[in-house]
C-alpha cells in the first residue's frame, strides 16, 4: 500500500470520503443567534425532556443522530461506526446516547476539537476502506458544562470578559464511500501545545498556539496557502483567541487576515447575546459545521474550507493544581464536491 | 479502493501493521504480582516523583513512552502519531504527558478498553497508509482513580467482594508499516451494551455482555472459531465478569472454556494480593499486553491471540443519577508474525 502521509502531520484520503448528510440540534439561546436558520431543530427546553442536564445532553446527541439518519433515509443498522465524544466526565453524553442502539462506537476525547477529530477519523475509516458509512458526532450543554467546570448555576457567579459561553447543541455528519456532497480532501493532526496560559476563563488564548501550529503545518505539508481556501474556520477561539492567532500568524509571516473566521464568533451575536468573548464547547463548532458551513459548501457558495477544531485539554483538577492549559487543533480540508 | 470491511463490525488491514516494540511501566503492587518479570520498569513511589497522583499518572505515560522509544531507538520526532486516553476526567493523564513533545495526538475515551481502542486505531492509521509509526498508549493509577470514582483513600472505605483493584501502570505499543514483530491481522469494533447492571462496584458484570457481543461478532465476521486462537484475553472482567462471560457464551452455544483468560485475573495473585475480584483500569490490559502477552507472541510461545479490551462507560455522575453501566469491548487479533 502506498503512503498517504504528507509531511509529518497530514494525510490525503486514498478513497472517497463524502459528507452526504449532516444535522444540527440546538438550544434556545443558539436558536436566537445568527445561525438559527441553519439548524435542523431548536429546543426551548434545556432538559430536552430528561430529568438532568447530563441526560439532556445525551438526548441532544440522540436527537442529532436520529435527525441525521432521517435526512439520509438510513436505519441505525446501516451505520458501520460512530466516532463521538463530549466534555462530560467520562464522556457519558456520547456513551449513553448509543446505549442499546447496537452501533459500533469508538469514543474520543478531544475537548472542543472533537467535531474535527471525529470527522478526521471518519475520513480515515471510510477513505481507507475500513467502513462504508460513519457518523462523526459531538455535543455540549451550557448547564452541564457550567456545573462541572465552574460554579453551580444557582450561585450566579460573575463571568470575566475573556470567558466564553458553552453552546448547547449537537452536530452529526455522515461520511460515506459513495454519494454526493462535500468531500474531505485531506487532514492535519494536531500536537499538544501550550504557551503557559493558566487562566481557565481564557481558553481562547490557551488554544490559539495549537491552532497556529496546525494551520501552519497544513500549509507546509499540503503546499497550500491561505488563498487556496474560501474560509479558514477555527473551532472556538472566540474574540480573544482569534486576535491572538492573527498576531501569532503575523509574527511568523503567515497572513490569514481576510480568510480567518471562528465558530465561537459566528454562533452568537456578541453585541446582543451577552456571551462575552463568544461561544465554546464541542457543540459550538459542531452546530456551525453541521449547519451553516456544510450548507454553504453544498450550495456552492464556498468551494473549500479548512475546518480547524480547537480543544483546551484542561480539567478542573489540573487547574486547581496550578497547571497551564494545553491546547490541540485538528484540521479537515473540505471541498464543495461540485467540481467533478 | 477495495473494502477491507468484514461483516459490520470487523475489518482487515490492507497493509502491514507490525507491533515492533512495546513497553510497560508498573507500580509497587503490580511489581509484586505474577507478571512482574515482564514489566520494563517497576516504581516503588506512588507519586512517580510528582506532587500529585494525577501528575504521577501523567509521568507514568511519559515513562512508558520514553521506555518504548529507547527500546525502538527512535526520537519523538520519528513518531507520526500517538493515540492515547485514560480514566481521569478530561483525560489529563494523556494530554499532559504529551505537552511540549510536538507529537501529533488523537485523544480517546474508551475507559478500560483504551489499550485495545488505541491499538485498533493505530492499525487503521498504519495499515491504511496514513502514518508510518504510531504509538498506542494508556495508563491508570490506583490512587487517582479511587479518589475520582469512589472515596478519598484516607477514608478507608470497605471494598465489596465484586470490586476490582485499579492497576497503577502504563503500557505503550509501537505499530509500524515495516519491521519485525507480532502482526495485527484484523479488528472488531464494539457496540455499547448493557444489561442494566447498576452496581458501580461490579464493573466486570457490566462489561461482560459487551465482551460477549464483540467476541461473537469477531467469530462471525472473520469466520473463525475459538480454536483458532491460543488465547482469547479480555481486558479486565476479573473473576465475576469472566464467569458471567462464560455463562453468556454457554447460553448462546459458543464454547470459550479452554481459551478464555482475563488481564484482570492475570495481573494480580488473587489469593495473596487482596484485590477482591481482580485488577481493572486502562493500565490493567495495557501492562499485560505490553509485557507478558506480546513477549509470548514474539517468543513464539503463542501464535495468535484475540485481545479484547473491555470498558465500563460510567461516570460518578451517571451512577449518582441512578443509571445503569454501559460497557464496550474492542477486539484486536494479533499473530506472532513468525510464520512468514
């Protein structure tokens, strides 16, 4: 078998990996945001009909998976594999959502990079001929995240200006060997980076070095330039992290200016929705990709994007122990699939 | 590209995926157990020179990675990718161990199935030509697990007879496109199963249905029988789970009797080491594989094993909320690589 490696971090797909369908399910606040029209479903109930927020998050993933399968006219038996993960301790949002469905499952932990990580591994599984139909999926929930990572919601803690608002939402994408839709061309796997940021309320800054390293590696490995993309879209650096990424890129002579966007900045209206620096959480890049971005590619309004999922690999324990916040970023290059 | 799928859950490798080197690092109690001679390093200090158990677990992974690279005479720059995960919230054992090493990393969460999951994905990455040298790695630590999942150690809580003892240890395996060593032939991806077990002190029972489902799927997909293996070795069902698996298999007409073994039963001496039902934790199957089992295959004392990593996908939150414990099991078929 020929190598599909390009450089150290990147690889091409030897066979087709087509995103034939995608689905997004969002919460109330997200449904009031600028991307509302692109979500398949918006729920007003933060519990999604369950008794706890954690079980609500499980339900969110079930809803996005079922919506995806409805759109694709497939039964669960026709799915070969689900790659999924989430932010809850031991990823219970993902594992409980698949209980009893009988679908093969590989669990991931990539924090907010999970949508990109699951998409990258789905591409590897499908492009390498190991599976025919694979789902990449993740979720996050504002309330389950707040109480796990920060304070009980009832405490009413003040948020700092650099803090981000965890998106309540789930996105799922179906990657297939056959069919029509946006195509995964190549991927770049990230390294664990940190510049010593210790402020758990400034995760954008903690993830920016990883985003820069991965974008730079992608350009080098694939011999590409930012001009080759309609959009380079990071996961959830939000306002503070995005500015830091632009500054890092400027220092290293890589001009991203006109091409860079960020799911954390797209998902909410920062001027009216009181989210401080912007959105975050695995669901942030998931609902933005599995709604707005893939819709744009499918409609030919964009021809190629670099989807860069960014994750802050901290835990409350590591923060309490005074450790800095490592970040990671995985990039997936997606073309509209309309040119041949 | 031809399909490498076999049945719904299994796949063959289209190119070589050779386990050229492996390393295991264990704690004091494990070093007093029956597999002591197979570990590369045994440490008496439960902190591994760090200030906290969580950072000690990070150090454990670093030690097993560095031992692996020493044995393989490779630098970190020569590793294309590390698949790893652990039991700590947000998998900080894995992400902090790779901070600043510059190694591409994809994070996993599969609970105690992580050694099998990381090996399966390493095989996919290498066998599919996406990477040349990939490390599959995981760890667990008795003290960091006890305080996260159960009680503070100082509390001295009584353990139930079905409870298992989390192994302090880390294992790492290097999967390569070229070289000599045991060969990964094919893999079976597990589904999320549960029979409604709610006792968090009886994880063996919670994982047994998943182990049975995956072993049965492997035999069907690959047209194999238990007689085709020298050993079918589950991750960490320990005594209670292993008996339950044998009973499930018997009910369904699959005779595993003489071939079944379990890492949770191999790793400790149940009669003298006071571990109740046996060992558990991601490190349990990791140190058993990356020591005893791969040594046996390399020496030709075994020709083929089915390594079945089992994971209990619970969290303290799901248990407190009264939910049952889903389980998962991934199987990797490894041959000695000495016959041709």
